[in-house]
């Protein structure tokens, strides 16, 4: 019988941990986005009395802050999607291993007569080979360079 590798072991993956992590990324992204309007409102009140260069600097920094918050929230949602994808791929691998174990059990349960027939007629049962998995590739955007001075 051909050795099929790691199929005897379950995939080592923390399914519930991955689910919690993705949910936390999404929740935190929502909280972060929810803070931007409130902070902008407070900033608007604060700069009503400001004039000149400092007012312009403050406005620029608030714009940078809001943009950074949005990029961070987007990155958190991307990370959540990546965790979901890893969980999906781990589940697919677990299913493949279970199918391979079932196939091996069937082969071991074949009678001596069936094995002899396979040998005589050259019908060597091959394990089920699933199509290759092509995982998604995630890319992140380059950080936006901005003035923080």
C-alpha cells in the first residue's frame, strides 16, 4: 500500500480562533471608522478660533488622521478576509485528508480475491487525487507618504 503522507493527521488549525480573530478585525475596523466623524466634529469646534499657519497645519493633520484611520480599517478588513481564506483552505485540506483516509480504509478492507483480481488484471486502484488548490494571493497597497510635520 502506498504511503500517502500526512493524511493520518488532522490539519492543525484553530478554527474558532480564526473565526474570532476575523470577527475582531472587522469589529475594530467598524469602531475605527465610527470614530472619524466624531473626531472631525471635535476638531471642527477646536479650529473655529484658530487662524493662520497653525490652523492650516491642524487641518492637514486631521485630514491625515482620517485617511490613516480609513486605510487602517481597510487593512483590518483585508486581514479578516485573509484569515477567512486560510480557514477555508485548511478546511479543504482536512476534507482531502479525510477522503484519503476513507480510500485507504476501503483498500485495506478489500478481500484477498479482489486484490488478486486487481493484480491479475492490472487494475491497481489509485488514491483519489483532487485538483490542485491555487490559493488566492493578497497584496497590500504601499503606504501613502504624507506630511506629518
